[in-house]
């Protein structure tokens, strides 16, 4: 990170007030709930309007491309056009509250949701390997899927996740529950990423390529926490604009 502490919350409860002043302020975010619960009503409405507006516009502009992608996927490999996965979403709960609640016995780190993508891998690609990262020249990726991944076109169906409210255009990338559990044990402060609604793109995505090792994840977490520290309408818009050359120039994708 850049060494600057995250801003502490404006509205604190008794539990937050009892925290030691020496405790890093980004950890106070965990105790006080999600960052989205503490931005102003006006900014929250502006950001939601931005997300819905951009998602609708993007779907309208790219719809002919969706048709072409669907045809190519169907003609070049067996299986469905759309691939869905359970991902870990926003965690808006206050840490420490309701710890004996039986509904939390299977806590996976945030609210689970179904995320959509254009299918880029062979059917049952993870039947033997389980949930693992894709790699450069991954044999499980179809020829059409390789192109889709390079230009990030496989992410287009997530615009519907944005309209549903599961995701934003900008935010930390959501991970699968099994990988999330593993990274939470290996990467410091990994769970703090869930204090912002997950996104299609983000600060980490425009600064770094796909993950290939644990060190990549650690660097991306630093970018994610940097973003979470100062959520705003204008920052989201800036990241959206900076994503365009990343896609067009195929930076960081495989």
C-alpha cells in the first residue's frame, strides 16, 4: 500500500469506539461494516445511477457482438454459451455481531451470488482439477475462448450482474468460495476486499495482469484496499475510462 492509513468511519458504534487508537484504520472498516454503508446518500445514488447507466449503454452498444460471440462459441465447442459460477460478494455485516447465529455457521466471507461469463473453457474443464486459476496457454481454454479472454469479452454477461445489484462496474474482482477460503488464510487482509461490492473491472485490473501466483494476489489486494479507502463517483468513472485501453491493447489478459 502507499503507507497512508484508511480513513476511519464517520459514524461509529460502541464497539468501534473501544478500538485501540493504534489499530490500523483499515481494520476498523471490518468492525464497522461495508464501506458502501458509510458513503453519503447522494454519492451512493450517483454511483448506482452510473453503474446502471453504463451497464445499459454497454449492453445496447455491444449487443451485436454478443450475437457473434454466441454463434462462435456454439460452432467451435460443445456446451453452453453462458457459464455461471458462484462467487463471494459484498460483506456488509459488522464483525463480531451475531457470532452465535446459526445462519453464519457456513460463512464464506460475503453474500454469495451467481456470476455470468461467456464460456471460454471446455465443458467439465475443472472436473478433475477443481477450482484453479487459468494460466497462459491453458489447455482447458478453447481457441475462441482464448481470444475472448485476451480482450476480456468473456466478462460482458456480468453487465446483467450489475443491473441485478450483485456487482458494480468497478470494484474488487469476486472469487469462488473455495479459492476465497484458501486466499483468506494465505494473504493478509484478503477478506477486507469484500467491504466493497465486487466489480467487472477495478484498480487492480488496470494496474496488473491476471493472477499467476500468490504474490500477484497480494499486490492486487493492495490495489483493492487503496480503492476501498476512497470510494467515489468520480474515481469509478476514471477507472472505467482507464479500462478501455486495457481492453483494446490486450494488456494483462490471456
